[in-house]
C-alpha cells in the first residue's frame, strides 16, 4: 500500500501530484485522438474499396470486361470531383 509518507518522498506537495495526473490524462487524451484518427482513415479506405468492388460487380454483370469497370469508375470519380467543385463554388 502507498501511504502519504511514501508519496511525500517523490512529490513535494499536492500540486505536483495534480500536475502529474493532468499530464497523464492529457497523454491518454492524445492517444485517444490518434486512435480515432486511425479508425477514421481505416473506415475511409474501407469504404473506398467497397465502392470499387460495387463498381466491379455492376460493370461485370453482363459483359465480363475490364473496360466497363474502368469506364464506370472514371465516371464516378468525375461525378465526385464535380460535386466537390460545385460545393466549393457556392
């Protein structure tokens, strides 16, 4: 068990303990931000690949040609760039 005498050897007063706890909490908050950013990136990559798989299924439903997939994916990317452009113009 840790008693007040043991803590007194490492910390001068209660303010030092509070400062240490704030630093620890800030570190864990920083780690949480990194974790959520990685999760968001993983979700974005996953959704990007899922849409490409969907384009592949649509493009190869009737004709099993790579050209259909490329055309459909190019149209989708073009539409996305148009919607972003017009969202910025408004």
